[in-house]
């Protein structure tokens, strides 16, 4: 069995505390991707191109891609429903 080190060895509450700080480090109005959807699209495209097409799991398994898309859609819908309920 592998020994837990670093972040994984911390108390779960301490992990949450640290993780919460990450979202607060930059105000939304100064995040570059929130300012420019074109910049975000180019960055995503560049990231996708950095992996050889033979190693892209979705290109190997279209069913996996379909499942991921459905999961993302459900998560997105649930987030909107949750916000509306508040």
C-alpha cells in the first residue's frame, strides 16, 4: 500500500480550506479566459493538439466521448437548477 504524502495526508477539512483559497485568488473580472472566449478556445485547441491523435482516448473510443458529453450535460443542467433554487 502506498503511503499518503503531502496534500493527501492532510486532514480533509484542511484540504477543503486550501482548495477554497484557489477559487478566490483572482477576481472573476480579471481572469483572462472570462474576458476572452477566443483566448480560451485557442488555449483549449492548443492543449488538444499537444496530445498525439493516436493517444486521444475519445478518438479511440467514441462511446467514451458520448458518455463524457452526457455526463457534462447533466452536471451543467444540475448546476443551473441548483443556482435557480437558491
